[in-house]
C-alpha cells in the first residue's frame, strides 16, 4: 500500500450519526474487530474486551441510555477494559488501558471505513446502565461504544488545526514549518 | 411488571434520555448540557407530532435543531447562534398569541 493510501483512509473516516437500514455482513464485522485486537497495548496487556451487539432490541435498549448515540446503527461494539488485566500494569494500568482501548477503537473505525462502513466513537453513555443491560461482570468497565452501519452520507470533515500550530520541533516554542 | 413495549414507548424514551443526560451532564463538556436539552426538545416535538399538536412553526423548529445541532462539535459560535435562533422562534410564537388583556 502506498503511504498516501493509508493517509487517505485516515483522513476519510468520519463520525457517522445517520445510518441506512442495511445489514453489515458478518465477515466485515469480524475483520473490524480483528483490526481492534491488533492495536498496540502497554506491556502487551491487551486489556480490552469487546461486546458485539447485533440484536436490534438490545441496540434499542443501549440507545435509550446513551445520549451520544445518534441514528440507528446496525451494530455496536462496546469496548470494555478488564480490571483483572490492567491491574497487572500497576498504578499506571488503568490510564494505559484507556489509551489501549482508544487505539483498538481507532483501528476498528479505520478498518470499518476501509470496508465502506461508517462508525462513531461514543463516550456519552451511562456506564452503570450499559453494564446493567449487558450484564457485564464487575471487572469489565465499558469505556467506548462504537456504532457501526452504512452511512446515509459522509459528512464534510471538520477543520483540523494545522501542523504548524500542533507540532513543535526540538522543544516547545519552535513551530514546525515542514 | 415491565413489558417489552415500554422501550418503544416515546414517553419512556424521553424520560430515560432526560435521566441519563442529567447524570452525563455532571462529567461532560459544558456545551453538551444545552445539546441534550435541544435534543430533548426535538424528541418532545416528535411526541407532540404523534398527538397532533405540531404546526408548521414547530416543524420548522425541529428541522432547525436536526440540521444544526451538531455544530456543537464544529464551532461554538455557530451552536450558540442556533440556540439564540431557537429562542427567537419560540418567542415569536408566544408573541403572536393574542393577549387576554
């Protein structure tokens, strides 16, 4: 793959909040989640557990307690972190697990985009309620919900802060001019 | 007894949305509070619509919310303008009601 192709996938992914009524093939969901488990993780702890939700009734229930979940996605991936795993990384374990779960989420969203599937990462949901609805054990904390479905439209990208503003070279203050 | 139909009940959906949003607002970005409120307003208009209580003016308010609510993610000023526009739209409805004295 050309580097530009990868960059175009990264740039092309959008947060989708309006979905078509169309089923995602099982093998595409599998590929999406497979991309998730290939994310890096601190000390290779792989603290994540994913709950794939395909049952439309269950999606409705989760939507009820998730103000940040817009549209009617075909599937959800509830990304959880497992305390029994991240505690092995000591005091920094929890923070690291959130970073790891985020990287897994990004992998899944990029893979989904590559398959023509829209996604949105959602943090505005009630953890207690989702835990209750999905009957999650105490060691699992749901941290991100990824909604998946075919987009009604691919929205325009919001503006990005330019590299010259975001990047400093060799210490704070000297702006990147590349 | 909880029946399956309750999760399809529009009043129950709004009720749940309000409760979980209340909890979410404690931790979420400040502007998500107004976002949840106008989202609830949109849902309320949907409900009123099913009860035959929606006129063109309310439909227009609902459309305005639908089209512009995600400006909260892009541009704060644009979102605040939306909130002001909505206030104006409801104020005009109120103003046009004939005064009783």
